[in-house]
C-alpha cells in the first residue's frame, strides 16, 4: 500500500467519524439532563477528530511536500489553536457530566428495598400529593409491606389519597405479555410467582374500583399496564403544599429478586427529570386499565377478563378467584 492510498483511507475514516459525530450531536440536541450532555459531548469529540484528520491528510500533508516551512508553521499554529479551543469546549461538556455524577445526585438509601419506611410516607401525610408508582408488580409489593406494618389495604390507602385531592399514576407489567416467563427467570424466581404477584395487583385495582366507582370523591388516578422491560422501580411523591418532592428508585439486577435489591434516593433535579421523562414515555405506550377523574371514570372490564384468562393458564381457579374478585 503506497502513501497516496493510505492518505485516502485516512481521509475517508475522518469523514466517517465527522458524520457520526454530527449525527450523534444532532440526536442528543433535544435530550435533557445527563444523556443529552453526554451525547452532545461525545458527538462533538468525533466531529473534532474527523475534522482534524481530514485537514491533516488533505491540506497539511501536501503542504509539507510543496510549500515552504514558514507556511506550514503558520497553518500548523492556527490549526493547533483551533484544536485547543475545541478541546476546551469538549472538556467543559465532560466536566459538567462528571460534576453531575460526583454531586449529591443519587445515593443508596438501604441495601434492600423491601419494607423500607420511606415507602409509607405518602400514606401518613394528610395532604394533596402527586404520586407516580411503577414496577414489575408494584401494588402487590405495597400491599405486602402495608400488611406487615398493620396498615390499611393499598386500595383503601389510594381511596384516602383521592379524597385528599391527590393525582396518582401507577404502571405495572401487562399480565398477558408473552415474555413474563423470561422476566421471572432473570430474577431467579418461578414464573408462577411473578404471575401470582400480578394477579394480586390486578385484584387490588378491581377492589379500588369497587370502592370509588359510585361517586366522585376527588383527585385523579390512572392505572396502566405495559409490555416493556423496565430496568427501574420508580416511586415519586410530590407535595406542593410542603414543597417536598421525593424520588426513590430501585434497579432490577439479573439473578436477584427486585424487592431484595438496594433502594436509592434521587436528589438531583436533572436526574429526577430523566426518570420522570422515562416513565412518562412508558405510560404513553401502555394500556389503560382504570381511570378516575372529575370528567372521566371507567374500568376496562374486557381487558381485566383477558388478563384473568391469561393468568388462568398458570393459576388454579380458587387461588385466582381469591386474588381477583
């Protein structure tokens, strides 16, 4: 391979890197928080590298052969100044990312999610709140924790929060999803265990509907199911009266049951926004089971029966009827 061929290959590589950087920076432009900053910074780095490579091979290399040393030194100096300036801008972008990660953004609250007292705070406060819960089978877990502490049923608790004017959103896995077996295996549990947990959550939704369907008592609630593999369990309670906004998250790690993984608290506003944006997007792609507000009140009985028919393949009649009235 001669020098000319090598030069052409380097120019092509530089063009490819530049185009990739432009694409990445463009796609990251409208993203907020950590992902947007990181995407733009990395994209910018590829643009710089590609531009310098093309300039080096197409301009400086020929000049070394054809132009005087004085011209080469002048152009090299200008190029170095531009590279230094762009490098500083790129470094500033990465510094913002690292500062975000080093700051008091997210830290472990306890080594295990199950039974943590911070999960009960929303029930004990008598005030209007904005509540968003999401997880594999989130309602059954709340119900189990409440029972262990001698508290009311989660259906009764949600009714109480509605009467206080709260706005509530809840998302858990769709019981009809064909990939539930795989999700259960990833958590080192039998599929029947996950499906039973989902049946309990479904039953709690039906019990809540029976408590509130007759009259409008206040507040808003929407419960949805999704067919997406969520990496996080999400617990957000916001109280405007007290200027409080608490976000708790758990992670689903391979080979470990979700409730036995660590619990984290998120304090950085940008990271909170990332989680909220994620679960809001999941919500828009999910199926609605229950909605209750001043203008609309409905429970999807047809879909509820579809869920029961799917669960009936794994859970016997008596157990299913006890869990899902």
